[in-house]
């Protein structure tokens, strides 16, 4: 079968080559991949990993071989799945605890956006608890995680402010429920009960000045690749507030990944969650996507169509 593999030598690029078929464990199903979504973290890994590494964690497609232990979906079931890696391929083996069936109204391209970005947004907001009437700030609101978080927080009754890099990247956020959209975190007004911080550097420093008493700053990324300076005095007047690091890979128990993927897929089917696909190309053109995504020229998610 064919797969996209890392070119290596520090290049942020892949090659389409022949690789061995997946050899599933007893608790893994084999998925014929229809679409994959690209995450910014994968771009950094492309530049760091050796030649031949197979990336890919956000996939959707059809089960072509059910798990030998009888768990998970049956053959020919349309699914969204989260493999640990090697998802940018024609077929991939995935633990059944990381798979969820899809309604026929949910497109493969939509479903592929869910695993990393969707689960991150969903689980970040859960940490915030009851959001009704509370103020929520989302940095990097134009990205995959950000857009999901804005919409889900708004539907939970929160008053949401999104921070974006430019007015062009703000497009569509009001329709997802954003109460306000600003182009710099220093333009955000008031104090926030929950801040989802994925930019890092000066953005993280500013978030401390904006967090409310007993508020929470959830750090889920550092897209700026910048360091932040934090001191005790920054929290003056904000007793009980805290900063918490969030890693989606270590959130919850493994069996719950599939359950939450199901929840997100059902939201799309019901029309309560709207993935934005800012770029969609055949997987043979994968290298054309990477620089645009790295330079934040893509609103929402970038998707590759496999086959």
C-alpha cells in the first residue's frame, strides 16, 4: 500500500511511497483511510524526525478488517479514528477504543478534523466546569482547537472572546457564537473565568493579567515557540487563580477517547458543531499545505483526501 512518509534531513516534507500493510493487534481494526487532517504539532515532528517516519493521527474512513477480539465496529462501518501514528496511509490499524462510527450525514473530511483538535477543545472546556454565564477567552481562536472551543463554549452559555492574529482570521467566529473577537490579547477587556491559551510567550504573560479570581488558565500549546516570564507578583489581586498544563494524549482514560469522538461526531450530525476546513487537497499535494499551515494562512483545519 502507499503512505506519506517523512523525507527527513530537517525538511518539513513527505514522500508518497510503498510501505508494508498494517499488522493489527487483537484489539485493533484496520481502517481504509478516506481523509486525514494535519496538526501543527505534526509539522514540527516532520522537521525533527528521521527519514521514513510515518505521521498521521487524525483519520476517517471505512473499517476493512474488524478487530480479532470482537471489540469495536464491524467491517464496512464508516468511522473516525485516532491512531498513534502512521495515519497518512491507505490503511492503518487503530485500537478500537480510539474509533467511533459515523452517521452517513457526516462527511469524511469533517470527521477527520475531530481527533486532536476536537478532543482537545472538548476536554479543555470540561475542566472549566459549568460555563453558563461565565467569561471565556480563547487565544489562537482561528485555529482548529480555537474554533471548536469558541463554538462549544458558546453553546454551553459562556460569553466568549476570541483572539486572532488578523481580521481575516476572524472570519466566521461571530457565527460560531463569539461575543467579541480581538486581534491582540491586550485588546481583551475585563477578567475571564477560563482562559484557553495555546499561543505562549507574551500571550501567556498577558493571560495572567486577565484571569479572574479563582479563574483558570489552561495551557495547551505554544504556537509562537516563545518563552514566557511569570512571577508571583503577576497574580496580585487574583487569589486562587491557577495555570494548568493540558496534554490531550494524557487526558482521561484510553477507552474514553472513542466515546468522546462519538460525542463530537454526533454533534456534527445534529448540526451543533461545525468544523471549518480552510484547505482541502489530494494527499498527493500534501507538501503544498505545510507552509501555509505553518504560516497561519489556514483558518480551521487542513485536510488531505486519500486515494
